[in-house]
C-alpha cells in the first residue's frame, strides 16, 4: 500500500512539474518576452524568438571562438547572421552566463559568479515592474510591464554594426555629426573595430563612414529621393531611404523596403565597407545589393583637394579647368593625394597680396561648370535665392551648385572629395580667375601655318591612296555587281545621275552646316528588279515590313538580293528613302546590313540589300517550333552582335547615328545566324560631337520599343536606342513578344521582368525551351543588363560602350537598376497624341510614323 502511494505521489509530482514547465514559454513554445524574476540561461540554450519568428535573442559564439556573447540574429536563416551584440567588449569565458532584468530595473548580463559584465545602464525605478520583448522588427525593448508604450531602453537606440529596415536614426543638427554604428574588430571578433558609420547633418544630410577619426567614404548629399553620391540608389515616395529634416533638433533617417517580407540589412563590415544585403531564400545565401566603397574613386578625397576622380578615365584623377597638379612629379607617378591648385589666384587674393591693393588685370572672376559629379564635402551655406550671384558677391566663395532636390549650395574652402559619374550627378560651378576662363594654350602664327601645311600634305596623300585602291576595297557583292555595270537593262544610269544630283542638293540630309555627298550606289532598272523577283511573286515574298513587302531576287549576275518595295501607303516618303540610301550606303560593319542599290519607277521606290537566308530574328524567336533553333549560345551571340552594331552607329562611324526603330523584325540573320541591323529609314544623323537629347515633333518607332521620353515628349538621343535594345534583350531571353503581356496583370514584358527581378526570381524569365543549354549566371547578367537599359530616365541608362563591356566581360560590376514605371505601350499613350486625318497602325511589327509629341 505504501509503495503504491509513493508511486502515485511520484506521478503526481511529475505531472505538476511537467505542467509547470510546459506552461512556461521559455520551455515549450518559444517566448518573445521575459519579466523580472526570469531570465535566459546560456547553459540551457534559452532564447527569445519574436512573434513572427523572424528574429532570435540568445547567447552565441563567433566562428572559431569559445567566447560567449548575447546577441540578436535571424531565426529562420541557417547561417547565423548577428545584427546586434550586447557585451561586445566584455565576452563571457564560459556558458554560465545569464541575461535578466536586474533588481534595479536594468537589463544585465551576469557571469557564473553573479558579477555583471554588461548593463543597459539607465536610471531605473526599482519598484517599476518591467518587460523585455523582442519585437517583430528585430528591436529589443525594455518597457513598463503594464504600459508597453513606455520604453525605457531599446537596442535600436543602442545599435552595434547593423541598420535594419524601419529602424529610425535620430540626429540633432545643432550637435553635428553622429557616429551611430561601429564595425566589428575582425570578422570573428564583435569588439568595437576601427570603422564607424553615421550621419552628418550639416548643410545637407549625408551618410559617412569614418576610419578612426578620418573620413573614409560618404554618400553625397540627400536630395529628397536618394543620396546623390550613390547614383545606383533608387527610391520612391513609398519605399527606399527617407529623411525628415523639418526639425533641426531631430532629423530622422529610416529605410522602407519595397517588400516587407524581405530580410534586408545594412551593415558596416569590419573592413570598412557598408554592405546592403537581401536574403535569397531560393539559393539560401545573402545577396549583396550594394557594397560601398566599391572602387578607388569612392574612397574619400582620393584625388586630393580640388582633384576630380573618375573610374572611367585613365588616369583616374584629373584637375578641373584652370587648375594644375600641386606636385607634378608625384601626380605623374600616380600619387594624387596632394591634389590640385589654381593656375591663377582669384581677384580678391591677388588684390590682398598686392602692395597697394590693386591689380593690373582687374577683370571679375567667372565660373566654369563641371557636370555629372558628386558635390564636394563641407558645404558652407544653403540658399534659395540666385545661386550664381550669391557666390559671385562673396569674395570667399569658391564654388556653387544649384543641386537637384536641395537648392543652392556654396563652398568657401578647398573642394574636397569630388567624384565624376557617367551621365548622372549634379553640376559644380568652380570660380576661376578671368584669365583662366579660356586659357587654352595659344600657338604662334608660325606653328599654326606649319600644322596646317603638314595636315594638308597628309590629307592629300590619304586621298591619293583611297582613290588608287578604292576598287580593291569593294566587297564581294559590289564586285559581282561591277561585272554587269554596263548592262543598261539592269541599271538606269540617267535616273541614277539625276537622283544622285538631287541627293546632293539643298534638301540633302546631313549634319547641320555640312552636306553629305550622294550615294555611290547603282540605280537599278525596274524591269530588271521585276524579273529578278518573279514579278514580285508571293513565292519570293520574304515578309512584310513596316513600310512594305520584302522579296527575294536573283540578279542576272547570279547575286541573290533582298528587295524592299516601299508601299505608297507606307508613310515612308522621299525624305526617309533618301535617308536610308545615304546612311547604309556609307556604313561598313559586320553587324549592319549592306545596301547594294536602289530603284525608282513612278511612285515605286525600292531598296536592294544583301540577301539574308535566315530572314529576321522575329521569324525564329517568336515561333514555338523554330525558337528552339536559337539556343542560349546563339541568343547571347546575337545580343553581343547587335550591341556592337549599335556601338558602331553611336561612336565609331564617321557620323553619330540614332536608329530610332530597333526591334526584332529589323534584325536580320545571315547564314551563320549572325545579326545585322537593318531598316534605317527612321534613323537620324548628327555631327560626331552632338550627343545631347534632341526634340522632334514627329515621333517614329514601334510601341513597346520606344523610350518613354521619346514617346511622350519627342526627345531622342543615343539612350533611346539603348532602351529599345533593353526590350530586345528581354525578348531574346524569354522568347516572347513584348506585347504578348497586354492581357495579363503585368500589361508589359518590362513590368513582368521587373516583378521577377525584384522578387529574386529573375531566372524564371528564361525561355523554357533553352533552359538546358543556358548558364544561369549568364542569363541573370543579361537580365540585369536589360533592366539597366529600360530605366525611365535616360541619364541612368548605360551607354552602348558600357553595355558591350557588360555583355562580353565575365567580371563586370553592374549597378542596381531603378524600377521602370512607364512603358510605351498603346495603353500608355493618350489618343490626342495622334495627328488628325492620318491612319496610324500600332502593332509589334508595324512602325508608327505619324505620331506627334505634345
């Protein structure tokens, strides 16, 4: 009986203890908070887990270390990524530590001897009952038990090395710069390291990294959307960095992610680099979105005072106009830290150094503009009035900038940490002595005469050589044509001369102030073309372009040609016809189609091209059966070929040429599937040094491929072709027309691609038929490049030179694209854009020719 009683009592005690333990959140379901009287014991592996199970608080040891620290890390991420450490400079030596709320209301860490090694160190009321809670956003909060909103201490108010989304950083402008985050001492040692990251609120808010007491990197000034020294940064009114500077005594900085479910962090690493990272759940790794500083020019004042650093220039450092290196010998050897100095002191400086306070040349100082830069550090003042006048009227002002989103900024001292970007950034106006405003070196009259004579001799010799060997430089197609040049049944020589003279007349398309000579091309007899194409039979019809049908023909000499017969209703008039003859007749590149001749008969106008046996890119790419013939290697080769062809048009040809109608149907494929850009009827010619955006009232192109600034405002530049190239890249990757998404929730291919890209699922864009032949890293790089091309602002799109390097380089560092918000689909264009009385057809294969920008 006694034994049974003892057994019953034992079971009862076991039940009571088990019930008690399982009633405690520390031992059953993970708790998110503790109160005074409870704690977390390292020996029991006790932790707190936030309610959403995103974050975890507990004891940990860094890699290759036995020291114990209290920290916060991501609960669901297998790689322990610590974002906050309490006792970073006082580690525990064993697992006897306890984290608890002390008797005085402070949060404390005790060692095995009950000695405090760390405390929250706040003034506390011992009678105040408190809670310690790990929030859903990763913030550890010590608050009043029955009044959670009454916060006494929080980890966000005492961060270590990591800035999290929705964390609010507060800075008092009157107190100056504030160092908030401090790096680890090494990759495995959480002790305070050499680098710190914080905010400098003076003048205009910017983020700064310090190496000890010295500045190491800075973000550039906040322009109400981005930090202007980080041109790859993106932001909208809904997400991204936000700075509230309405109150000088409490400027706040925070970051709102596009997707709140994303795990993101900004961390000042032990080596001084600030890393923006997002967790990639698919690959189970941290993707680094941005790492700064990322190059020499990002390093603070790399080129010294007044020096300008550009990563795309060689050498990287240069002096602005009117300045020379301070130490020329060191400068030549690549040591630029001494910076630059003025050639001529400013007027006030010369007057101050004069014995009588006057100078012979008393002309006022002026300003020289330096475009696309990160503005210098240490702003003197911010104005809202006339920027230039404010600076000119102050003898101490050395530069000013009417900065986008900020206003007028001025500088009095040395211009420190100037970085030049590629096509983006602010304009800095530097004050110069009047004599330096146009201080190009002046040559003597004798030197000018000698140079002119020498140049004339060289030009004459080159002209003689070109004339002598011109026939030898003709291509095989031209050679074949020359065999029958005297066949009057094939060529119409009288009309050829007449039309050539017309092209050379006052209506000729050419550069402003300069005429182009007429085409050195034969004019074919209409009957010859009709015979060659079987009287334009359907059997010989290759396809239907935006301006009419294209036929295959075979000339009497045996040469196969493609004949583009321009429809009377096509909208391409004599102007476009002449344009195409002039352009293609003089262009020579392996990725551009060759024009062999032309024909005019009444209202009929025809162009003869070299024959492309594989027709156009769209014939393969958008056919479910044929597209498998374009495996990944072929598509990548086509991308690179188109890029090289555009680079030739934009940079390497004698004239700068903007195509304006780049699309899949205008890319022809030869027998080896090499791409050749065709259809130059809509192209525009510019002088070699004219590269700024130009306005037109006649918008031409194809919806879905047209850049937004061109479709809406008639502004076009080389970046318009870059946008079209980006759309073409996306089509090559996914194997679908850009207009095939109109009936989906995304409406456009660009929107669909961005959704996948931003969600970390970009690889899903790839055409399933070529998945096995592709390499994922190449596909992702090409998608990345495409997203850079289709950004809304032309300033953020790369040049074709940069794109060729991106596509052909295996180690190119690519900036992050900004979200595209506009696409030139039919739904995006108001009906009043169209000119009354004209029939305008808009499809993916037909070119829009009669649209006028507002």
